């Protein structure tokens, strides 16, 4: 099997129930291919956040098998979880910023944890905050930021260390359409330049339409439909980066960030 065809995520008949209630996710079997960009859609309550929680290892399935990065996640020792979490970038639906440190320090955290030296951290964070139009709010505490500003900090923090897998839960729910498009371009740049596999949960149809040939995973009442057959076959091509400068282009800041 070629490198492109191997999976980064493989679900086999996965189900999730909370407590003794009915399953909220049922019979999920799918593969996510490395370097691909997926939209996860579905009505409110369909199970998008629950599916992302399985992917960011915050929720265990009630049944079925999950493999990620070539390892069986069901039998993975708890002690190995932090190592896997470091490969992930997560934009939480409720942001989850650290409240007592500035926007700047929130975004810097993944790079500092990865041991990137401070001059490179400063440049990378500065450039990333510039991209999300928050340069003038760098020293603000999260509680003093608007919802849309907090969301942009959460996105900057999730992408800055160039994760292998980016999971974003309604990442444009609080921003205007122009900023939503700019954030989509940021995810695309991470995908095209770094090779990050991206899953964006959204019900913003207009945003999805900005992408040619989007790969779509659609949840309906806890079951997965595959309207673009993206989950059954490896996508035929990788996307080319948009021309111009972005935080992941050679001219952009950050060096090789958390992969250092
Ligand atoms: N901790 C929980 N305990 C019990 N039920 C839950 C819990 N979390 C989610 N659910 C239920 O699971 C179902 C799926 O919820 P989930 O949050 O995954 O949906 P979603 O597609 O992300 O919705 P939204 O678009 O509103 O964010 C819903 O019926 C929800 O009420
Ligand atoms: Mg949700």
C-alpha cells in the first residue's frame, strides 16, 4: 500500500451511548486518509461534536474499533494518550482558552510545550495573530475578548504547532463571512503545505461551497452518510496551496513549529 493510501483514522462499527440512553452514534465505519480535508456536516444534535470527541480521544466508544496513526486506540494504555494528543490540533466548539493568560500566551503554548526556542515562538505567534486580525489584542485576557475574537485565538492555538490531524468544531460559528473565508484559507494552507489531515465540523453550507470538490461526511441522527464517497476511496489528489503568503508558506513565520 502506498503512503497516500494508508489510513490516519479507521473506524469499524463504532457506537457511542451516553449512560443508559440510546446510542447517539451508531455503526460508524469509515477511513480518513492522510493529507485529506473533510467537512463534517449534520443538523444540531446529529453527533458532530461526539464524533470529534472520539477523534481527539476525549470519549471512548461503547462498541467497535478505532485505529489512529496505525495504533489500536481501544487497547492503547492511558499513559500513551498524551503522546497521541500532541499530534492533534483541536478547535473546541466552546474554545477552552486558558483564562488567566493572554491571547498571545494561549497561542504560544503548544510551541513552548514542544520546546521551540523563544525567538521563534515570538515570531510565529506574532505572524499567526496578524493573520487572524488580532495583532492589537495580543495582550488581552480571553474574558475581555468577543466570542469571535476568542474563536480566532482558539484556531491560532490549534494550528500553530502544525499538527498531523486538525479537528475543528464549528470554527467559524462566531465570525463574519469574510473572516470565515480567511480562516478556511488558513486550514487549507495547513493541509496543502504541511500535509495535515483536516476535519472541520460545520453547518455553514456557504463555507463548504468555497472549496472545489469538498469531501463530505454527513451525520444524520447518529449515522454517517458518504455523499461524496470520500470515506470509501482515497481522494485522487492532494490540494495545491493557494498562491501567496500564509503562515505556513516558506516566507511565512514559524519555521517548522512544533514538528521541530
Ligand atoms: N454528555 C452528554 N450526555 C448525554 N447526552 C449527550 C452528551 N453530549 C451530547 N449528548 C447528546 O448526544 C447527541 C449528539 O450531540 P452532539 O453534541 O454530538 O451534537 P452536534 O452535532 O455536535 O450538535 P451541534 O450542532 O448543536 O453542536 C445529542 O442528542 C445530545 O443531546
Ligand atoms: Mg457540536
